[in-house]
C-alpha cells in the first residue's frame, strides 16, 4: 500500500534535503494526530497513501492551532502546513482523497508576515514561546580566537582508528571547518560538494547555491587550501568531497553533529554551521570588506541579509579579507 505510480513520480523529483525536511514535518504532524486520537506514524504518512484517508480541512486547521499553542515559529508553521497540503495532493493523485476534500484542505493557509508579527506579540505577552523550529532564536556567539582554533581542531584519539572512514577524520574535519569558517558555506552547499569542486591548480572552489540556483567560483582562502592539500589525495577524486561511515555522501545531519562536537572541544556549546556563517559575516565586515563583496562571497542574491546580520557598511576592497 504505497503511493500510486503517478504520485510517486512527482514525489521522486523532490530534492533530497526537501525530503528530509518533509519527514521531520510529518513527525510533528504525527505527534499532533496522536494527541487528537488518531494513530498515524510518521513512517506511515511518508510511505503509505492509505494513511491519509480521512484527512480533512478540520484536521489541518486543528494542526495549525496546535502548533501555535505549542510555540512553533510562524515560519515553521507555514512550512509544515505546506508540506501537509503537498502530501494531501499526492493522496488525491492516489485516489485516497476526493477533489472536494482537497479543495477545502488547500484553503487552510499559513500566516502572512503582518499576521505572524501580531500573533507573536500576543504570544510573547502571554509568556508563550514563539521560536520552536529548526533554527535557533539567536545564533551562538563565536569569539574570533575560537573560530581560528576551529580551523585546525579535530577529534584526536590515542587509540588506533579501526574503520577506514576514521583514518582520514582529522583531515576531513580540518577542511570541513575551513569551508564553513573561511567561505561561509551553507550546509546544503557543503553536502553537494564533490572532490572536483576544489581546483588546487587554479586555487578555486566551485559551489552550487541551491538556495539561489546559481554556481559561484570562489578564490580558495589560505587555511582552506592548506586543508585541501592534505585531504584531497586521501579520497576518490571522482566522488563526493565528504562521505559518511557507509561511504555515501555525507548528510546535513552528519555535518550538524560534527560541528557541534568540534565546537564543544573548544568550549562552544550548541554550535551550528549557521553560527559560523554569522561569524564569517561579522568578521568580513570588521576587516573592511564592502557590502557588494560580502554579498558575492556569501552567496546572497541581495544585500538585505548581510546587512541584517552586520548592520554596518564596509568599504569595497580588491580581495576578501578575513582573520588569519
């Protein structure tokens, strides 16, 4: 009992990161359904079209209210409603939901920006949380000296490493952290990198920006190049840049876990890759780089986000400057 072939084809065209995020959305939805007296596991909802039989607009409205009361961020609420509507469309394609039911479900929308602002003010006034979601409410502060240590920090062991994957862990850690700290790459961008994305002869890093649908070629920063020189000869030149224990391309969750662990080793709790992107932006401004240069290197379509982070303007320079 799985999706119809037509629905499955649509589903398979989704990006891997999108599917992973949807699975998490379904876990949240499953939690709500259980509390509403409906036993539907997240795996059922993910794999079995029959699990969506009986879905209606009333349940979706209830899910929206439940998330508000639980303190989920407005952006997270909107995203999860969108996921549930998408799966209802797949259930309709599989013949589980009628066209009338689907039409009513599509009417259950999220909140506009102005609505969300007012809702959050009201929730804050009542002492409710407004930030349960994938992102932290505020980034973890990363002092410059600790960021510089993280470029070389790795998990070292006095015991011999048994697994092949662990033999190159120190070199992999060094390159991973340099890409996050010196190039401010997003997690999705790191996951997508291949060994061939780094050209040591040309001193360049080629990055596909899935968020902006662009491909950028960036000059390698000094520590990143040094780490790449030590790491690239140890891996398959035709394969992914980073792999997990099973030899497959590393996942975003694997990167999150690694960054958190390495952060703990230098005294930073709850460190995330995006915290390092925040650090990079502030550091780039402090070093006198112009907003246009920071926007380009950081992979933003407009200057709105770097300005939102830094709240200052820099002076345009010939090349990007970072703390060494």
